[in-house]
């Protein structure tokens, strides 16, 4: 009988150890922050980069005017080499991404890169008296305007209604 009593203590000790480990894991879980929503993106001021791009680019650089304050600029850059490339990214009021991309790069390659592989559709939109081509993709959708010497792409995760709002707000200067 002495052998049975030793095994009972071993099983009881193992169950108590597992309970203690479970309790400690629960306490740790309660005290470690675990936030599942996306972090709040910092608003950037793009005025200086816009002025620089407008002085340097070989095309009229576009930026929005008159958008509601709930549209938050989150990224900006102008790159002169190897192509004049303008990027201005926003978070729309619903938290979706919208970007303005312009470049003198060959249109097909630029559109593919800017829209992350979206494909041209047969649908077009008249925005501000200009015909924009719709592109759809797995990740991004896009509106594309081919100009003389440059291409403008309004793209992102936002639906076409939001992409259209951005395209309508674009001004060159």
C-alpha cells in the first residue's frame, strides 16, 4: 500500500502545480496590455514638402484642398530621382487609406506599383472635367488620370466613393 500513497501524492502535486501555473498565466494576462485595434496614426504637415515638390517637379503637383478635418495626412514624400515622384497619404474619416501618387515614370509600371497590382476596368469617371480610369485590385482600388508627361493615381483601401472625394479635392498650383 505504501507505493499507492506515493503515486497519489505525485498526481495531487502535479494537479496543484498546473492550477498554480494557470492562475499565474491568468494574472499575467490581466496585467499585460493587449489592444486589438490599430494604433492612432500621427498627422503630418505636408506644406513644406508640397512647396518643394511644386518647385522641383516637371508636372503640376496635386494636393487636396477643402477636405474635412477628419481626413488625416499621414505620409508625404517627393523624390526627384530617377523619376519625379510625389506621394501624399491620408487616413479617411472611416479609417481607410487613400493616397495621391504622381510620377513621370512610364505609366504602366507606375500604375502597377502605385495601385499594388490593381487591374484596369472598362469603367471611367468624369471628375473635374477630366476622365479618370477605374482600376480594381485585391488590396487597393484606384482612379488613374494620364496626363502629358505624368500620371496621377488616387489609390488605397477606401471605397471608390472616398477615392472620388479625394480626386475631386485635388488642386495643382
